């Protein structure tokens, strides 16, 4: 931990975390940045945020240059260099299509023969590549998250595989009106994670602060303003794990979370997800 407090890195990934620009000033915003700020206040330490390309953000945490990273999917291959806090919110990966496409996704065979866009390199692209081994499809990887949705809107690809909430926010920010969500394939819990270089007592104090915020209902309150819901241990409710949950009805434009409406004109361009 630096003398000035804790340093966290993240990426442009609305509605979870994103950069706002007001005049010449920039700041990292979103529900998880708000939660981290509250936890640091409970600990009596300061916290700073840096928004970076995802590969660089991960490298800074690996090396110990940054104390923590968010939001990050908990997968086994990251356990050796990250200490994961309890899960905060569930990430859902699924398919977006054009309005006129009647697809209701339930299994990989439903998108056989498709050309599918995805942001990469990322965990999302890895999941899609695994799907492509089950049903023949063409995977179209783009270095920027917006690219796939713009190509889909123009009819240049058949679908986009994306985190649902990030996809809905991106479509709304890009003012695309001809896309919809067709159903989900898998879910991963997102959370805040610390570098293995971080002092164990600091991590323990941070997690204690998260538990206190959960008991007071602060986690759910912060997340719900962005259309998200807490999956912190002990949280009631949650989405059922049944693939193929329907997305927005055909013809309906995905809505931007209420907490992002005022910030929308000041958002930096989206870069990706994981």
C-alpha cells in the first residue's frame, strides 16, 4: 500500500466502471468505484483509481504496482496472482442480434454458421472460442468493444457475444436502435481483487469493510442505481441459472441505467470487458 493509500486499476466497462470527463478533468465512476471509496473510508485510508487498457491493468496488479483491480471475473487461472474478495455482482455472457433476427438462444447449435463479433483478447473471447468448438461459427475479434456492435448494426456480422449489462449500456451510449439481447450462455461472478503483493492485514480490513457495507444494505443500494444487483454472500434473490433467459423484447431499444443518464455526455469511449 502506498503512503497515500490504496491504488486500484480498472478499465472502461460501463455500467460497472467507466471514465467521466468534465471539462479538463477525468474521474473513474460507476458503482464499484463508489463501493471501493466507501470501504476505504471505513478503513481510514485514501484510494485512487487509474483507468487503463485491460492487459496493462492486469500487469500492474501482477507486479504489485497497483494494489487492486476491478471488476474482475473469478476464474481458477487467476488465483495464483490475485486474492479475490467475495463476489459483488454476477456477469452474464450472451448474444446480441439485430431486431429482425428471431433467435432465442438456448444452446450453441442455435448460432451455428453465424459470424460472431467479440472483444478480445478477453475472458469473453475465450468463452466464445470454447463455444466455437461445439458449433461451427466464425469468431470475429475486435480490439475495441464498440466495433462489434457497430458492425452488427450495419449487418456486417450476425451476432455479438458480450457481457449483457455492458452490451446494453454500450448500445444505449452508441444510440443504436436495431439490436436486442437474444439470451445468455454462461455467468461469472465479478468482484474486486487484490494483488498477491498486498499485505494480508490490508486485504482483511478491506473485506471487513465490505461485509459492513453489505449488512447496512449499501452494496445493493449502490449497484441497483446502475441496474445491477448484489450477489454478496447472504444476499437474497438473484437470477436463476437457466440458459436462454430472454433479452429486451423485439423492437425495444436497450435502456441506459438511471445513474448513467446524467453522465452519458461525459463518458469516454468504451474499450472492452472481461
